[in-house]
């Protein structure tokens, strides 16, 4: 059960890749720009998370579905994948809406 959350995030990322491939919205439209956008956004969220952890606002909590692996205390490995889902899906939604408005 500990792998469930990470597995779910990986399935979601895979689905996002399929949507991106089908509609050419992010990485399949312009890989360099998409990589920079997702990378910078993830970096900002990681910094935000670290500040939140240091201030005692964010904490891991106990869940039977997440791994006991942490990058730093209170920062589980799954957080990186979650931030990837968050930023990649936001980029796909933004690009999809932008393309619809143009038409």
C-alpha cells in the first residue's frame, strides 16, 4: 500500500503525456519552452514548500499510502511528482484554453 500514492501520481503523469501528445499542447508543441515553464514552476513550489516546512506550516502527516522516503525532513519523495502533476496539468489547461480562445 505504501506505493499507492506514487503509483497514482505516475498514472496521472502518464495520462497527461497522452493528452499532451494527442493535442500537442506542451512538450509535444515546444519541448524547450514547456520544460522551462514546468521546471521553473516546480522550483518555485519546492522553495515554497521548504519555507512552509521551516515555518511549521507544512508537514508530511501519516499515511499508509505514501513511502517513508524523504528528500528533507517533512518533504516526501512523492511531493516532487505531485508538483510535476500540478505544473504540467496547469500548463496543459492554459495551452488548451489559449488555443480554444484563438479559434
